[in-house]
């Protein structure tokens, strides 16, 4: 399902026009991105959580140059579905 499919579905279910639905979807995505960039998790009860996972510093190898590089500690975004969400999917 694409963003356009989501916008069409919201538009049909709620009766609002597609441009308004697109604005709402994009505003939601921007809010989630901003919160994660600020280090805050986003919790949506009954749906799931957008969280930041911390990846530890690690040593990697560049095989072509036969050198060792250090990849610094960094955060990655992740989604953890709620238990009710998982139960509905099964």
C-alpha cells in the first residue's frame, strides 16, 4: 500500500477531499520524524510505537582495501506494533 492508497482510503472512509487527507497524512509523518529527531518516541495506543534503537559502536572491515574502520554509535528508527495490532493481523 502506498501513500496515495492511504490517502484514497481515508478520503473514501471519511468523506473529506483527497488534498485535505494528503495534508493530514504528510503532517502526521512530519510530526513523527520531528519527534524521533528530537529523541522522543511516539506512542499510538492500540497501533504501536515509533521508537529509536541505539546501535553500539562496532568495528568493520573494508575487504577491498584490507583496512579496519570503526562505525560510531548511532540511533535508528524502528516500529514496534501493539499487542492488539498483532492480534488483529493473525
